[in-house]
C-alpha cells in the first residue's frame, strides 16, 4: 500500500490509513479530560496516563516509576553513567539529546527564543519564561517569614539571608524548600 502524497510504502492498509492522517491533519481520538486530540489511539492511551497518574515503568535500581518507557531509559543513565550524546566541539557528553542541543548553543551562540515584548533573545525556553515575569510583574516565590514576594527563586533565597543572624549567614546554605510558591 502506497501513500499517494509522499509515495511512502506500507505493508498493511491500516498503517497507510494512520499515516494519511499526518497529511490531512485529522485527529479522531480525543482525550475526555483535556480535549486534546490525537492521530493515533495509542498516543491517546499514553497521554491519558498523565491525567491518571499511572506510571507502569519502574526503575529496578531505585524503584522510581515513570509514565513513559523512554523516560525510564533516560533515568537509568543516571545509574549507569552512560552519556551517549557527545558534543562535536568539546569533549562534553550528555545523557539526553535535549541537553546536548542546549549545550551546543553555547558554542554557536544560537538564541531561538525571543521575548515578544522587548525582543531579547534566549538560548533556552525556560530562561525566556523566567524573563517574561519581569514584564508581567508576576511574583511566585514568597518569603515564609516576612511574606515579601519575588519573581525569581534566586532573589528570594538571597533575600532570606537577611532573616538569619550574621554568624549563621556564612555557614547555613538555603535551598528552595525555604520558599513558598504562591
């Protein structure tokens, strides 16, 4: 069976039918919870695990559970030390392709994420999201002592040092568990 659009061949008619949806954009399978639509029924079943909290894949070393088998395989690299993704510019290696791509931007200078307000560019999406809070004034981190709010976790942690006695400031390291996310 051959696709008339891209000429790709399939052994089964059902496989061709599913493939044709990639060209038509048809997504006949809908999540009953969030109404997201899918081209394949199996993709809907995997998606539904995120709503149900079902995590059928378990790490044999630490017993942490995962929704997707791919997430388990990536996690297992933390135990084995395997880093299959190598930078072609420097000797650094990574456990995931995503981390390698982020790293490669340090060499290329690529910054594909742009703020639509001030047009500042970022190499990582998370940095853009954090930056956008400077425009919106959103402050999600709250000091549990004086209830002052901060847009960035690092600023909240730095602030909390004022509540410590001078002798405690040097020896005690604060972590994010001290901040309340409001």
